[in-house]
C-alpha cells in the first residue's frame, strides 16, 4: 500500500490527526512529519507559521540556541520575515 492508500483508508474509518486546538494537520500540511525537519519545503514551513504557532515558537526557541541556519542558509527568523512579507 502507498502512503496515500493508507491515508484514504484511515480517513474512511474516521481517523484524523488533530492538534489540541482542533487543527486537522492534513488540512494544513501535505505530510505529517517532524515539524523541525530542515528538509521541509517552504509551503509546509509557511503552513506551520500560519496555522501551528506553538510549533513555530518551538522552532524559534531551537534557533535561538544555535547560529546554524535552519535550511538553505536561512534561519527561522529569516523565514518568518519572508512569510510576513508574503
């Protein structure tokens, strides 16, 4: 079974991936995976920024502990400025 096959079956049986605030993760993200992965694409990161502020804050807290960019030479703060100007 593919990942999509599994999701279709899970949704058919009413299984959902929701945050405590009711946010359905598969309605805002393409894939539900670790929020702190530096391989996340910009669309996913912007979705975290817009819809999952507690996770965005955790990313900022982690960024505060290192000078290493989060992805492609950009820090979380660089990404935040980019998303604010979109």
